[in-house]
């Protein structure tokens, strides 16, 4: 039986995290996929996830707000890309009720 815990395998930015590829692999193993889009609400962009379970599209689920990147030492494009990836990753975890655990 599949578990809804995904190990935190990537190490960066001073902490461990779960990569999008790991989440995608787990979802594929349970015959689930998705697509995401952003939507502007009250001046902020939010990530929405549309689950597709066993080929059936479910209603969109509102996820994380995309914040302005604040990492020091990287260019603005990389900084914003990291913020978008973070929002996508955690929106997916929220949409599917997944938890992450450390590898040890």
C-alpha cells in the first residue's frame, strides 16, 4: 500500500527539501497527475493545482502565494524562479495532502 510520506532528499539553501521530481514520481505511482497555473488575486499571484486522478480532472485547489524572492547572492531571475518553484512544490503537497520526512 502506498504511503503519503515523501522523503526529503535534496539538500540546499541550508535545509533539506522534497524536489518536484520526487512528488511527480510518487503521484505517477498512484495513477495521479496534475497541472498548475497562477492566478492574480488582490495583487498577489497564487499557484492553483488541478488534480487528475485516474484520468478524472478534479476542481482546482488554491495553494501558496508566490512571494518576491529574497535570497541574497543570486540574480533577480534566479531568485524569483526559486520562489516560484517553492510555491509550486508546496502547493502540490497541500493539494494532495502529502507530508515530507527527513531521510534519516
